[in-house]
């Protein structure tokens, strides 16, 4: 038997970052929106745990125990006292090292797939607990939709969405390390009084109303200056999208993928065309949000 789970990418419509804590982590007010770019994770019984990967930039995906999909399988197996022997195959479509939680998505997908394959019957709370141990973005990859994440981003409160939001995503020519972006955030803010992060009530209201104009006025990303400092070329990509009519343009998470909120499919096509023609990015994708979280797509 094999089980396939489909799991979405995310965009941070708000990423408020507080000062570094003593453990090195930063408190966050992180408003996630799942969008319709998906990885598919398939697990099949095997003599030992192994990972394969196919799709765009698959050669950049680690195939050892550092991969969150492998760690998810091992964590669930350890909890239920069983051997973690599975073949995990990841069909990539979420950008690698792009600030859209592709690795976290694979961890959540593998967890749900192994739970179904092994029939462990883990509760939603158990799965979310394992996700939080794996990484800050992994719990949201499990639940999808829209949510506010506090703490490191792993403590989730679901948020209402009143409609569909149209997005264009521009993938950069290289990746950015999330730890490196946080280090640059700390360097740029050295000596400054960084406030505790607070979720924007205007942004939450805009999501609930399904109002793209109000959402565009409220989106923010405290990591964007750090990402631009490390990857200055992203400024040209952002400017191109704005000039083509995007309602809002921002770096997605820690980057380097840039995200453009648009009003409708026609606007999405126009912004995508302008970005491709500009030569300021490698590839362009359009997607809708919100999207469902990790979902069993098939079993054979």
C-alpha cells in the first residue's frame, strides 16, 4: 500500500518579529495564508527509511535525516513504537528555499501520510504536537487555510476568510537561508528598541471580509529589509510587480520568493506577464488562497 498527501505552500500576509529571546528564537505574530501551490508526499513500506525527490530544484532537497519528512516519519514511529521503514517520495512544486514553507509542508505531508499508512490513529492534537517539535511552520502546513501563529509561529489560532485572494509569486534565481535572514534582522536592528510583535486587527478583518484592497493596505513583513539587504536584486522584482498593477508587493517570509496580491485573474495574468518580461526573476506562478492543509489525496 502507498499513501499520497497533498500539502500547500504558504504566504505570510503579516510577519511581525520581536527581539531575539535568550534561546535565539524570535517571538512572532505570523499571519499565514495557505495558497494553491502543492507538494505531494507519497509513502510506501520499505526495509529502511529513504527519501527520493522529483520536480523543480529537486537536486537542492536533502535526502538524508535532515529532511523534515524523514524526521516526521521517525518521530511518529518512535511515538508508536514501530520501525520507521518507509520510502518517502516528494513531488516538488513549492519553491525550494523560497520562503513558502516547502520543507515544512513536506514534514507535515509525511506525518499525515505515515499516520494513514500505519493506521496509528493519532489525534489532531498529537499530530500538531509533533509538527511543533519539527519546526515553527510545520503546524500551519498541517492545518492550512488562514491562521495567526504566535510564539515561534507554532501556536495557531484559525482565522476566518471571507473570500478568495489572487496571488502572483516570482521565484528568484537562488535561495535564501532563513537563519541567515534572521541574523541580518538582528544586525540591522542592533541597538534599536524592537517592540513585541502584535497581530494587525485591520489585516485580520480584511481576511474575514475577503477584501483584497483592505488586505493590501495591511500586509507587512518585518524580515523584508533583511532579505533585501542580503538579496538586493529583489527590489527590482518588487518594483516591477507594483508597476504592473499589483495591489501589494512583499517578500514571502524570509524570501527570496516575492508575492504580489492582485484583484482578479486578469490582473494576475498582467502582473505575471510583466514579471516574466522584466527578467528580474526566474519563474512566475499564480495561485489562489486560502487552500486546505495536508490532505490525503490517494491510497493504492
